[in-house]
């Protein structure tokens, strides 16, 4: 995600293994997709309540759930969680969570989820920028969703191309294709599909906010003076549930 990567440093004390194993054993408590309300906002509240009932926030599920065959390790800044990202096998959309060092993030921010679409829905549309490296993931960044130290969602961010180095597409084109941001099965092999389901609902419930975020992103990008670098964060908007 960054040009020069600093040595990762532990940013969050790991919970004890017993607590993480309890989280794994109670996974069946979460409501099935068919049991959630049709309204994305209501479904998001139901799923969030179920996660709270299990005693683990969304972020804790990503950072603390034991991965099959993986050694237990402390949370490290810059690393992608899960390793290799969580990719939906049907839609091709993906997410990962990470955190910057304290000096590079908001005072209350712990970290953020990055959400991506695959390039296929954008065939025929001219990108604003493309990846520089030949081996870069061919993805379209939609937005990042920040979380505070209490594990609560705060705001959506739209970043400059140099931050994500993705296949940057016009904001209006992304907004028109948000139905493709289906993450329900992303991370299923790592038992993280409830997180993907939550992120899918969050994007659906905040579709108007994401559309405005992307509009502001392109407006800010158009106003960058020629020869100057765009700021890393081009636009931001609060996460809300109406």
C-alpha cells in the first residue's frame, strides 16, 4: 500500500488465545443471510448486535480469530489482515484491514478496511490511472472505512492513486457499480465471511454517502494544481445509519 514500508510494529495487544477460541466456537450464533432484514441498514444493525452478543467487534474478528494452520502472532502495523486479503470467489470484490503508525492516522483511529471491486465491471471505461508495477493487483479501490479504538466505524475515505496504486476509475463509474461490491463470501476459507457480509451491508446502507464521497474525490483531484501531488486523502464523509 505504501512506497517504502516501515518495519511493522505491534499496535494492539493480542487477546489471550482462550478468548479467540471462544469466538471461533460461537460462530454459529450469527444470523444467516436469509434471516437478516431486507433493508441494508436494519440488517446491519441486526448483524452488529449479534456480533456484540458474541463478545467480539468486527475488528477483533479480523485480528484475533485463529487462522487455520497459522501460528498465533501479535497485530502488526501495515500488514494486511487477513494475509492475502479476503476475496469473494463469486464477485471478485475484496477487502483487507490494516493500520498505519500513530503519527499517520487520526488520534482516535485504530485502522481501516479497504474495499475493492474487480476490473471486469469497468470494461470500456477509461481509467484515471493504472498500476505502475506489472505484478500489481488488478483492482479498483472503492473506499476505506475507518474504525476507532473501540471498534466502531467512523468515516469513509477516498484516497489518491499513489496510496492504493490500483486501477483508478472515475467516481461516477464506481458509484454506478456498487451493486458489484458483494463480499458475503470473502474470507470464507478463513472463517471471516461474517465480516464480508457486514462490509457488504455497510456499503449498501451508505450508498448515498459513497456516491458523494467519490464525487468529492474527483472534484478534489481536478483541483490539484498541475505539477503538484494530490494529498493522500482526497475526500472523507461520516459513516452513518439512517
